[in-house]
């Protein structure tokens, strides 16, 4: 039994020595080595069914893992932990520094609602002006406002945005006041103020803005209107000068019927009733009025069609000419005669001529289509 045991131990020692001798050398792996190494150790698996475990060497992978663990620990103890411990100290320091400003804040507590309102305005989603313009146009159309009023309001708001560089939806009262101060005349400032007031009122009621900056903007003083009629000699000098037939008719409609330029542009043949001597006028706010017409206008109507536009557009014949074109043609005709004026002065001439002929102020108000008698008295 002893000999058998010794024989087994000897065989085991010899076996392990043979394994160590046949262990593949620790050489650099190359393509040839990777191919030949499995054939060198294949016979070991046949004689020793247990897998042979090699101790891992101290290579690159072991070194990088240790280095990363050391780096993470250093980062935590040198940066994260001190910063966490210093946060209460920093908070207390900031509170102490803010103490001197607290009395000032509480003394000006009345400004808090205004600041909160301005903050809410900035937090609201700013909508592009094109989308706002579409929504506002629908609202004004639902109120039966005229196309001219809608276009003028949109133009004023767009002009404010272009000239100030500020989005009209988030503008404050300082932006509006500074812009109004740059406008050329008192009447322009008053008119633009009215349009901006309507715009910001709509923003508030439609929940596109929380506050109304126009409530803090003082209304510009509206100047008193002074009648500026042209004289009979000036009108006669222009009518006797060489004029285009369309321009002459426009001047007569303004001077002898008191029509505005946009009303002249929309005159049609069917608006003149030759039997009764009446003319149908579509004025401000699409208000229709039937008025007696001067005999000069009836004679002039004989040169125009009985139906359709008297002054069709040169680019779009199916619609009428623009009101600006009517005003420009009239003022240019007077300018060629050496007279500086506007087309609206012919309307003043019409009212003044009626009053000088002894017409009652109420009659003149009806013919001028003024809602307020004070406007006619001016």
C-alpha cells in the first residue's frame, strides 16, 4: 500500500512537471502564435480533463481599472464632498448679504404687482404678428368694422413693430410713449394712439396678454380742426386748365357733392338716379346715404356707364381704383396750377359754400354725413 501511494505521488509530481514544461511560453502574440498555440496545448486536455487556470498577470487592464478607481475616489473627496459641505455656508452668506436690501424691498412693496404683471407677460407665449393679425382681423370683421379701418389698424401696429424693433405683443408703455413722441404731428399721434389702444384692448380680452400698457400712456391732445377750404378762384383755375376727364370728374365729386376720396373711388353708374337727381354714397363704416346731387354732377354722369365702376383699376378692371390714387390725382392737378392743397380741402369747400348760402347747420351735417354736429361746426 505504501509503495502504491508513493508511486501515485511520484506520478503526480512527474505529471505536474510535464505540465509546467509544456506550458506555452509568455511571448508576444502574433498572427503565427495565435494559430499554433491551440495545437501545442491540445494534448494536455486529453491527459488532464480539469482545466488549467493561470494567474492573471499585472497587465494594462489591471492597471487601468485601478487608476480609474483611484481617480473617482479622488474626485469625490476633493470636489464633491467639499462642495456639498460648503453649500450651507454659501447659503447663509448670501442671506446675510441680502439683509441690507430687504428694507428697500419692503418700502417699495407697491411695485410688486407691476413686476409680477410684467413677469407674467414675458412668460406668455409670444405669437407671431402674422397670426395675431389674422385673429384680430376676424374679431374686427365680426364687429362689422370697415375694411379701411381694419387695414389702417393693422398698418399702424406693423409700423410700430418695424420702427421700434419691439414685438408689439410684449411692448411696454415706455416703448409706446417713445414711439408716439417721434411722430410728426399732433393729429397723427392722436390717431395712432387710438389704433394702439384698440389693439392692446383686444390682446387683453382675448387672453393674449395680462396687462394693458395703454392704461399708463397719456392720450395725446387732439388738435382743434380748422376749416381749410380752397377759394372759388383756385377751383375755377384748376377746372379751366387741361385735365384728364377722370381727374376733372373726381374734383367735381369732391367739391360739389362733398365726397371723400374712398367714396369717390367706389362710385358706380347705378349709384346715380337721373330721374330723382339723387346719389347713393357708401361712406365710413359701410353706412349708406342717399343725397341730392348737384346738376353739374348729373351732366358729368352722361359721360360714364350706367352700370359698373366709374373709375376701375388699371391693373384689376373688375375692382375700383385705390383711394390713394384718387387723392394723388386731385392734389397733383392743383399742384400743376401752383396750389398746395389736399383733396380733403374740397370737402371743406363744399360745407363752407353751403353755410355761406344760408343752409342750416343740421342740413350741412346731413349732407356731410357727420355723426356729431360739433364736427360740422368746426
